[in-house]
């Protein structure tokens, strides 16, 4: 039988328990679209169209952050199809 929760640590958070994520990238595939959406706190910062490589940035001044998030996402997920060379409009 395992001992119950430790009353000294129960309900307390260790900094290693949480991860701060600045932006979230979601692979969205519906209605003939195939995109990576970049969001922060539910607000869309930009997207990458995986069919034509077009990058849309919805938050001026955050182009570098959107590109970095997309690059990191694609680098860690080999199952996501690679678009043609991405370009800013």
C-alpha cells in the first residue's frame, strides 16, 4: 500500500511543474485548408499555408516571432508536410 500524499508538498508547485509558452502553433486542416496557426493567449499572430508556403502575419512587428515559432514547430514534427519555400506577402 502506497503512502498518501505528502502534506508538506501537497498543493504546492515546483517551478519544474509548469512550462511558460509564449506562443502556440496548431496544425489546422479543414475545408481544403492546411495551415499552421500561431497564437498567443487565443489571439492569432499569424499563419503558414502549407499548400503554397505563404506566411500571413496578423500582428505587425511580430514577424520574426511568428517565423521562429513556425520554424521550431516544423523542426520538431517530421510528420507535418513541408510547404514550398515560405515567403512574406
